[in-house]
């Protein structure tokens, strides 16, 4: 059976984490209370069950155990472990506050996560060392061929020769036969499909400088039927497109065109999970504030409590954004117009306070739950103003690659814009986000936003 032992890696990884999680929970209880006799009794029995259910949901939804071999390294393993633990901490915190279970010991939770991290790190390091030695001895290998023969194609074979712990076994070059390469080739293009089937090849590296696009298309089309991955070997960094993943073998970038695309865990799964948990926390815990602001908005001036407006989101897709109304009704009857700051006579007195404290933005957490927005991201604009901004700064289109957010670097560092020129100035800050976005940067922006709210410095 092909790769008969590899199928056990994923379930073993999951089971090991469940064992470490439960061991850490019990050991932490013993450290805190000096005994484990009551750990399976209420109220900690409930918390113990929730711990396991939350971890199961994380394992199913975020899929934190999928690693390509090139990234199966200790730094990647520990970073992903820390990130998933962070999501688990956030979920338990929401559960704790929502159920008002303040009788649980904070020390016990702290000890549990510390022990969980170190136990998980220990078995990951030990397992990785064992797996590297196992593969270096010739077991658990992946067979690969290289299509297109030349100087570049030899770099991938040299890479795997000096990294036997990755477990890749070279099975030959394929190309058009000539007097220069005849002795080095295993066969020609016409022999490739049969060879892959007979020798159970797992991966086909295609060297773009030496392969014709017609043959490349045939290789890609046959990938699903013959069960192998297709990867492009290139000698430049500019051949990137959406839907491809990049694996760096030292200095050499390899584009993965197979269906098993490397998931960008930090940017996609973790960010979405954080958005949902954070928004739910704000909505649930801040419900009294929502009610108070809604009443004040209703009583302070005539008109609806909420203000709805079409904005442009990711990939240019329009959506409806919601805010607490801070202006008088029909303030834009003459056409789209930006706010001229807190002295704008269209803004109600209560609206000025909401804008300084950013309270008018609170309903946008429902936009986050719907998936139209993120907690952190560049501010969404109306198409009317986007057209004007693009004429001055075409790079604005880069912001449409990511979801818009409730708060952003531009909102923290610049604030609301009163005209298109100021929107372009704010753009300079927001352009930093798409290429640098990370969980740590999002947390920093949120902290800075809270500081602005507390100080009432919103413009």
C-alpha cells in the first residue's frame, strides 16, 4: 500500500495533543490544589469537558496539523502550536465570561496552558528528530522526477541530496532526448505517464525554462488521475499568482500548482477565528453599551438609530456597512460628501461624542460576523471616492486584496479624512497593512484603537 504509514501521522498528532491537553489540565489542578481527587467532579468536570470540545472544534475547523514536508520544521511546528493555543485561550475566555464562571482558578488555567505548551513542544521536538532519522535511513520517502533537463533542474536534486531528512527520493530526469542529455535521462515526455504509474511517483517538478507549455498542461491534467503533485521550478521570484503557494528550498522558490495548496494559517484561518471570537465577545459583553448608545442616539435627534451605507469590500465587492447614526437625517441630500471633522454642522452633538470615542463604529461588529469585514483592516470606502483616490494613487487597489476593517493603521495614526487629499494621506499608512498583516500587528492596532477611544482622540 502506497504510504501506508503516513496516514497515521495526522491522527497520532491529534491524539498526542489531546493527551498533552488532558495531562496538563490534571497536572495543573494538582499543582494548584495539591490533589487530583476532585478534578473529575463539578465544577471542574464541566470545564474539562469544554477544554476538550473546544480543542476538537479547533482541530476540525482550523486544521492546524497539515504541514508540507518542506515546512515540517521545529520553528513552524511551535509557532502553529502557540497560535492554536492562543485561539483556545480566547474561546475559553469567552466561555468563562459568558457563563460567569468566575469560581474557576486563574492560576489553574495559567498552569494548564504553560504545561500544555511545554508538553506539546517536547513531543513535537522528539517526534521530529525521530522522523528525520527515520527518513534519512530511507523510510517514509516520497518519490519525485524532474521534467526538463538543464542546470536549473539539478538544483532540486542537490537540495534533497543534502537534506535526506525530508525523505525525497529522486527517480530520474525526463526531457526530449539529445546527444547532450541522453545518458542523464530516464525517458522522454511520452514515457512520463507510464513511468509515474508503474513507479508510484508522488511529485513531478517541472522546470519552466526547459519545458513546453503543451507538455506542462498534460502533466497538470494527469495529476488527479495518477495521484501526484505538480510543482514548478523557476529561477525568478516574479512568477507569482493567486492560487499558488511558494515553498522556499534555501534560496530557490518552488511554486506548488497541485490541489493541496499550502494554507496560509495565520492570515486566513486564525484571523477569521479571532474575528468571530472577538466580535462575539464585544457584542455579548458590550450589550449594555449597545443599548445605551442606541437610546442616546434615538433621544438626541430625530431619525433612525442605525445608519446603513454601501461600501466596497474585498475584491471590489459591495456590501452594506452599519453604524450608529451620528449626523442629522438627509445630511447628504446634495450628494456624497465627507465629514469635515467634529465641527461639521451636519453632526449631532451626541454624534460628536460618538465619533471622538468611536462608539458609532460598534454595529460594524455585526458586519464582521457576517464576513463582510474584519476587526482590523483598511477602512472601506464608497465607490464614488475610490474612483477619485485611484486617479491620484492607483496603489489603492492593493487594499482591495484584503477584507476591510473596523479599525486600521490609518485610523489610529491619521483618523477620519475630510477630503480626498486626506484620504490619500491616510492611504500611506493603510498600505503598510496588506504585506505586513499578522496576528501580532492586529493586536497592536486593537490596543492602539482602545487607547484612542479611552482618550477621546477620535477625529
